[in-house]
C-alpha cells in the first residue's frame, strides 16, 4: 500500500509540473517569417497569433496573391515552430510520446 501512495504522489507531482509547463508555453513567443523577413508572424506557445507585421515592400496592389502566400507561409512557419517548442517542453514529461489532447 505504501508503494501505491508513493506512486500516486509522484503522479500528482508530475501532473502539476506538466500543467505549469503548459501554462508557461502561453507566455513564450515564437516568430515565423517569409519572403526574407518581409512578413513576420508572432504566435505564443498555445498557437495564438499575437501579431503580424508586413513591411511596405511586400505590398504590391497588382500582386495580392503573393502577399497572401507570404502571410500564409509565415503563419505556418510560426505554428510549426510552436509545435516544436511544445514537443520539446512537454516531451520531457511524456518521454517523446504524442498524447492526444495534451499539447
């Protein structure tokens, strides 16, 4: 019975650490770029877009599709980096296993 209590304490401690790490992800900023930096997107570790910066040289009224592609590329770059950060930060608790709904 003592081993079970010890194990439950360890599980609870790990859960608390995981929750803290997940909260901290929300405070981290990740930047994605496209077009050599003419479009920059910043997301947090929870994959919420915080800002989009478009430099004037990226704006061509005759080629809106290019700007749309740059924004899309920068957003995807930022989101991929956010996934990498979450996997790195949370992976120490899961041993690299991907647990659905955890992060």
